[in-house]
């Protein structure tokens, strides 16, 4: 199977994928990036989107400088290898953090989020109601009081929706215990990208500069 890219006359060979891997992105993956770019690259994209000039939002958004990790995530999506998911909890975390740390209005925050979401074509999880089973209750009760429980809730949602859970955090401490005892499909971003590069290198290299 082949697919034409936006670059004129360039043909991209596509891997044969029966079903893309479903990946839930933890907020730690992209929150710092959004904070760094909320008044620069993302803001410029918002200005262009308001003008539109016939272009789709994604066509404008992908021109924002991403950095290596996001370029790789975007390439995996472009090749049909993965589908990325978030939950309503993700949006709440992003909006709350941007308004608190970056002094931007609610409207600007939502616009920045929509730009970023369109870059990776993020989808929303369908099952967002966490069922508090005895197992989950036991995990919550044992979780350190000083730790942010939102991280744990995101893992619960990833498991309920049968998604791999991708995080920027190191696989150690409580996160490692959750992987070993609750949900094995927890993976650090660097390990995930390394695994995908090894498996799909001949396809990914076509999209790299």
C-alpha cells in the first residue's frame, strides 16, 4: 500500500496494519510542550487558523515546531500504526495548568489545546466512568497521600479502554508497582519510541528530514 504525502511527487510506503495500536497519552507527555509554546508557536498557529484561507486546522497546526518526540508520534499516526486517545480528565488537567501557570485566558487555553489536539488527531476515550472495584479501591488506599491521584485515574481509564498507557515519567516507584501488579501496558515514552523505531524503521525514515 502507498500513500501520497503533501510533498509533491513523493510516495510513502505504508506498513500493512490490520488494526492500529490504541495508545492513551498521559498529560505528562505534552503539558510542558504546550506551556512552552502557548505564547509562541501555538499562538501563531491560532492566528493562522482564525484566517483559515481554505486550509484545514490540522494543515496549519502541523507546521508548528514540534521537537523530536512529537514528530515521531505524529509520524506513527500518519503511517496508521497508532491511534492516540485522551479523556475528559486530560482536558481538565491541561486547562487548569495553563490558566494557573501561563496567565492565559480560558478562550486562549481552549484554542491552544484544539491546535495541539489536531496535530496528533487525538480521540476521546468512550468509557470514562471509573468503576471502583475492590482492586482499585485497594490501590487508591495504598497510594501515597502526597502523590497526585490524577496520574492513577488516567491509568484506570487507559485500562478500561484497552489502551497502552504512555507516560513521560520514569518507570519506577509507584508507577512500576502499578505496571507489575495492575496494568502491564504502561510504558515510558522513550521506550515506546525506541520499540516503534525498531519495528517500523524502514517506514519511519521516509518521513524524517
